[in-house]
């Protein structure tokens, strides 16, 4: 890794740490109560319950991501070989924790305050992969899509929880937890795909993709029939299905095993 790459990684890691720690805490303390008040004012106590419990959990993840970004910055500054990998883990966590909290405020006419964390981290994601890590564009694209599957599967689990509070259909109870398991699987898959491509990562993706379809498709079909329009439960299983198909092809093996010429994550011990 060249000095220029290392310097860019350091700048990104410091920025990620500030956004993750200070940004997350400031946004949470400013908008937590107003969003709950807005949900109650809209006559949706069920969504107020979701905000009450999910927002603090995601805030915790965002702060932890900021701490990991800070450790990554230390690694970049001292040429540690794990700095880039740790930064990517922090990046994925930051993206996961900051996307869903933008949705409830927007539906109630409030600003998506977490966008100040999500948007920069999306740019960090691309810069860390393509510029700092010099990762193959196919793996970059696939990890971006699997990261989207992580976020969408998590949101299906949250929406499923909401449905459990408002309906008595046992189908929502049956698959609610499975959507969160699929989200966890996509998270592990995305991180390992980026930092340590090994043979079992492909099999993890295949299993997670199938689980995402099984957990999300029933919800999508049921709610599409109920509402008479395309259900927002469908993007997660459809994306999981698309990733599953790609992983079944020879391209899937190439993507999961050939991120770097040596099959390893980039090291900071070599400077140009």
C-alpha cells in the first residue's frame, strides 16, 4: 500500500470516527423524542414502539462503528496491517446503523438527519475499496449489493415486528426473526467477502440468499395481495434471489475468491 493510499485511509478513518461517535450521539439525542412524538401524533403507537427500541439499538451500533473507525485510524497512522480491514468492518456497521433511522422521520415530514452519517459512509465505502484497498470492481459491486441486502433484510425484520403489533397473521411471527438472521448472514458475508475471501464465503452467501428468499417472500406476497400494490417487503427477497443466482454461477466463485491477486486483504506493511 502506498503512502498516498495510507494517508487517504487515515483521513477517512478519522472522519468516520467523528461521524460515528459524535455524529451518532448528536443526531440521536436531537431527534429521538421528536420522531416518537411525530409517530404518536400520526396515530401510530405501534411505530412509536419500533422507534423507541430500534433507534437506541442502532445508535449503539453506530457509536461502536465510530470506535472501530478510531482504532482503524490508529492502525493507519502506525502502519498496522489490520487497519484497512478494521476500517471496512466499521464502515459496514456504520452503513447498517444509519440507514433505517432515516425512514421514520421522512414519513412524518421530519428531516432524515442520519443522512449526514449514511451518505459520507457510502462514499467512504467506495473510496476504501476502490482507492485505498484497490479491490476489484466486480467484488466492490457485489459487496455493495450484499450490503444492500443486509439493510433491506434488517428492515424486513423491523417491519415484520410492526406487523406483529398490528395484525394477528401468524405468517409475520413465523418469519420475523428469520429476516434478522438473513441480515446477520449478509453482514458476515459482506465483511468476509471484502477482507478475507475464502471458499466458505460463497456457501455462506448461498445459504443466506436462500434464507432471505424464504423469510422475505411470504411477507412480500401477503402484503402485496392485501394492499393491491407492490410491497416494500419484496426488495429484500428479490435482491437475495438475484445474489443467490449469481453465486450459483462461475462468476460467483470468481467474485468470492479473487478479490486480490494473492487472495488476501491489502497490507499496510508495503509502502510505495
